[in-house]
């Protein structure tokens, strides 16, 4: 819904707010470790084609939409691709799982 709003809305401020909301949804809370970031990436992997298409339509949309909308849409696309395709997150999550299993087996 937020990406379709950013795609169809004529008001720049509403487009920017919609893209900001998507960016907030894509942030993971590092307080709980990299495992949650991997789960978030796995969850958004199913939506990657749709999110990519929607952000491309925002990026290539109206020439009068302004630079800020373009930059926000690029940030959304960059964040989702980084989150879904990140191999280093997977390695860190596997290390955390191994560490927690070692701790639980020691007790």
C-alpha cells in the first residue's frame, strides 16, 4: 500500500512520507542481533520483485517529482536488496546460533 501510494500520489510530501514509512519497516532492531535481520531479509525476499517494480516506477515516474523522492526510492530499493541478498548477515546469524547452542549445551 505504501509503495502504491508513493507511485500514484502527486504530492511530493506524501510520496516522501510513504517512502520513509517503508524505510522504517525495512530497518531491523540490532538490539536483538543479526538473526532478526536475516529473518527480516527472508520475509522480504518474497516481496522483492514487487518492491523492485514499484520503486522503479517511482524512480522513473514523473520528471517533476523532485530529487528527494528519487533519492528516497533509491534508498528503499538499496535497503531491500541489501537486506535480502546479504551473505554477511547470514554468516553472522549462523555464528550467533552456534554461540547460543554452545552456551545452552554448557549449562
